[in-house]
C-alpha cells in the first residue's frame, strides 16, 4: 500500500510493511506516522533552495566610498551558510569601470569577510565583450585605472589611450599652459586612423579628454588632417556608465561619468551643429546589462547547487532611482513583453502544428503563415512532430523551453544617492537625472519597494519569498 501526503509541491510516501527513509519536510510541523517514524525540519522553501536571485549595487548600498555601511555584514550573513557559502544566487552589478573584475571581487571579499568570485561581479564595461565587431578596430579609450588591461581583457586588440594620443599630437592639448608642448611629434603622420571611441568612465583631466575626443570626432579619426567637410555620422562611440551622480563619503553626491557625457554631448553639438550619437550605451540602466546579469545569476545558481531554471524572480537593490531603479524596472517591462510575445507564439505554433498534422502526410510542412512568422525565421514541422520557430521548441507534448525569470523587482535603499526628503509621491514631479537617450518615463523611477538599508531589503525579500 502507498500512502501519499502532500504539502505544497513536496510529497511524502510511506511504504508498508517495510521501513523506509523519509525525504521531504513539512512547514513548521512534526509528523508522526503509524509505524512510529517521527521527524521535523525547516521550511520547504529552504529544502528545495531559493527560487530567486539578488542583484546588488555596491556604492551607496554596501559601502560609501571605502567605508562599509553598518548593516551590510548582517545582510550578507543571512545570504550565506555557516561556512560562508552562498545559499542565494548573488551578483554584484556596479557602474564602476575603473578597475578589473578580479580586483573588485577581492575588494568585496575583504569588506564582507566572505569569498566573492570574479564571476559574480558585473562591471559597467563587462557587456562590451559581446561587441566583437569592434575588437579588431583601432579604438581610442578614455577613463582611469588599468583601462589598457581592461580593454585587452575584453578582447580589444588595438587600443590607444588619451595620454598616448596627446603625446602623438602635443599641439592639441592647450588648456593647461604649464603642460603645453610646442614641439610637434615627428611620427604623427604615421599614426593609424582611430576607428571607434570607448568611454570606460570619468577621466582625470576632463579638458584634455574633451578636446581630443571632439578633435577625433570632427576629423573622422585623423586629427592631423583638416577635413573639407564635417564627417557625419561620426565614428562609433561606445560609452559605459551613465551615472550622473554617485555617493561617496561626502555628504552630497559626486559627479559621475554621466556628467562627463553631458559635457561631451553639448560641446560636440555646440561646435559642430550636429547631435552626438552613441553606438551603444552600456551599464545600468541599459537592458543589455540586466540581461547579462540574469545569465550570471543562472550561472551562480548552478555553482551553488541549484537548478538555473528554478530561478523565477530577480530582486535588484540600489540607491539611485535614475539608474538602479530605472534599469530594473525597464528590464522587468522587457521580461513581461517577452513572456507575452512567447505565449502568443506558442499559441500560434500549437495551432500550426494541428493544421500540419491534420492536413498533410508530408514529412516537412511549412507553417509560416499559420504561425505568423513568414519570412522572419525557420518554422517547420519535421517527422518527429517538432516545430521550431526562433528559440521556441514545441514537441508532441507541447513542452516549451524555459522562458527565463518571470520578473525583476526593484528595491530602493536610503543609504546613498536617494534621499527620502527629496521624494515626491507624484512621479511626474521627479527631476530627470538620467541620460538623454533614455526617455523620461517617471514611472520607471518608482521602485517596487523602498526600504531603509540593505539589511531591511534582505529581510523584505525573505518574507516575500517565505525563505529562511
């Protein structure tokens, strides 16, 4: 005889008359069966593991400058077991771009007292590795820190820094009288054309960087040659980190790379009369960064013994409504649209499959029109009864491959850029500090949840998920 008891999705089977080992747990209960076996344990959610992942901003959430915020250690203690191993998939998503992932992971490990692997860290420039079409082009790079090492680590093989450019064309940098060099470089004429510009983060000498970049854009990458007319569109620009402001130990937020971008955009337009256009904007709040973060969460889930397809929700904790919250909400909007579109395609493909089965015995039946994808993708039914349309696969059992996470919920903490005193319940009244290319949508700046600090954020997530 088999007796089956269920609690949620967990099943307990008792086989008589043989004694068996019991697997599974009941929520806050002790169970005693007829054969005298007795057990109790923790929650079912802890047994099967977390079904959510967490994305942490760093500055203003975990630290301010180099100072660890008071509640951070306790927050991360809750995310790990007694041996410092993560129980919840955890990824750090920062708009910082002046250091290597390995260095940031080591810094986080020292702050938090637990091992943070470089694979858990997403810098603002991390998604640049996907832009392979620029990896063999001659790129001018701007920023501070080990940007040459960062660029080569991302796959860019031909890079020149602003300092190298200045040494090759010393007559271009004239703002600082003490740094003026009046003797031109003899090798300037052999300098290869700049084919793209990559902005990793705010530079140290803004006047030098702005002057040389405008020169490069207005000469088509050849600052030693005066063009007959303005080259437009200008050469490609890839910019990382759009934060207008960030929070350090100072009482007020500090200028971020977004401020430098504002200067560059306005100077170029004022001088050329044309709009500066970016080939890509990378880092929060861009969707590509959160898409990269979702895959990183799935990877960390596998590493800590969870199934990557069991992660259904992401929680993004940040202090900046313009980037952290805007980006998380924008990605959540994308996820909802993606799921709606895939459900629609599933319905169309199921209908197409029935048409194919009922109307032809041919081993290959074209269902372009039936599924509404004519001319856009390969969509056919084969002998095995499988329809393939883009990344959807439907077999006879209509088993669709996982759609990824269901949602990305934003949590705003009050320990960084955001101040509760400046908040207004009417989103239309919020001042827009976001980048000009991200349209002003006040609703995207409203967090799903607002809490005091990172510890109360973790407590809120655990309550919502019924996780211990």
